[in-house]
């Protein structure tokens, strides 16, 4: 271990290392948002992971099962200090250092070849919010822009009767997704396809899930270093963030069955979405981040919108 930063995370017990790590992360002004939202949670993640302890370990010093007062060997203290130094100096998301991210309590492998999974669609899969929109004929599900494959795996877990296809333009990301499909024993129900948007996966699909690149150019220019450590292909959505989404919505109806729905995540881009598609009727689905992060579009709505756009584009006689 070398460098002045590593020596600043100190302690001989789990609790002392957590407190020291939290303070160091706050001092270093790192950015969160890749599985944690604050220094305390991230320090907890790094320390417990480094010690091989469950992430739900009890930390209240007064609790009988608490690990807070557990002694930590000097060698492990050094490893933890080095881990915090790497987090601070590289500004990589913690998930890239631990090679693991969690969605709805399910662990997924991740590395720099794929974006760190954090989609709010995972919540909707877990709480059944999408279920009322499905029918007994829902068997073919597409997870477009699958990244590390987490949503594809969660969809297969949520609906044992469906077959899921995870598609992505990035061959590197699909290699990461393959690790997760195999890790969770989903090889017979989840297939992975390299595709530029819908080009390689024409369907027809009963359900399309999509967490696309949607960050607008101005926001991209202001992103913290942690986000710039991720594949920019998975983030940048062009000037207004809608480049990929325009192509998707223009072609989606032809790739969907008559009763199908499209579930689309757009993050904080509702203003740009509504400016780009003012006459497209959508349903906003509630998530822990509010009611404007994820939307749902039915096939009939897309079909009518698509046809109306075609009519408007015809030359006048």
C-alpha cells in the first residue's frame, strides 16, 4: 500500500473502518448513484464486501448479532484502505471495483464493459406493476439495450412462463450479460442477441422493456467522473437525449403483437420526451424516484401515432 490517501482510512474494527471510510468519501467529494446514494451506504458496501460479510449484516453496536465491534486483522485493514484509495483516485463506481451490483436483492456481475445496472424497471418487475398490462398470450419478451443482462434475468424470474431475449449493440456488454444469464441458470430461457436497436430483433414481441441511452448533451457535459467511467454508448442520447428513442418508437409498432406494450425508461428527460412526442399517449408508471422516470405505451397507441405521422408526411395534392 502506498500514497497518502490509503492511510486516511483506519480502524481496527468493522465499525471504526466504516466510520473512517464514510468520512474519507465525504472529504473526497465522490459522486454516488451506482447502487448507493450516500457516503455511509457506500462505505458499508466496500467494507463488508472486502471482508466477505453479507451486505445485510447488522451494524448497530448494541445488537447481539452486530458485526460492528468485530476485530479486523491488520492485513484486512490495509486491503480496505487500498480499496477506498482506488475508489477515490480512479472515481470508478464501487460496482466496478467489487465486480458486483444488486437489483431488487439479486446480485449481478458487472465490469467496465457494461453500464452499472440501476434501472427503475427492475422495481416494476418486482412489484408486479407491469402485470396488469399483460395477457395470457404474453410469451415473448424483449429487453432492448440489455447491458449486463440484469433486466432480462429479472423478467425471466418474474414470469416463469415467458422467453426473454436480451439485445444490445455492444458485443462487450453481451459478454457480461452472458455471465449473468449463466450465473442465474437462465440459459434455456434467456437468449442474447447483438442488435442495433430493433434491426436484429424484429419480433413480434408481446412486451418490450427498454432502458436506452437518453442523457441529453448538456447533461452529458456535466456528468461526474463516475458516470464517465461507464460506456458512453449506453448513456449519450444526443442533443435532447431522444436520438435512440425516436428510432425505437418509429419502428416499434411493426415489431409488436396487437396486445403488446412497450415499457421505456427515460430518467429525468420527461420534458424532452414530451417535446419530441407531444401527440403520443403514454402511461407514466410510479417508481421510487417519482412518476416521470418510466412510461408505458400500448401497441394501439403506437400504431395510431405511427400512421398519423405517415399521413402528415404525405405531400399535399
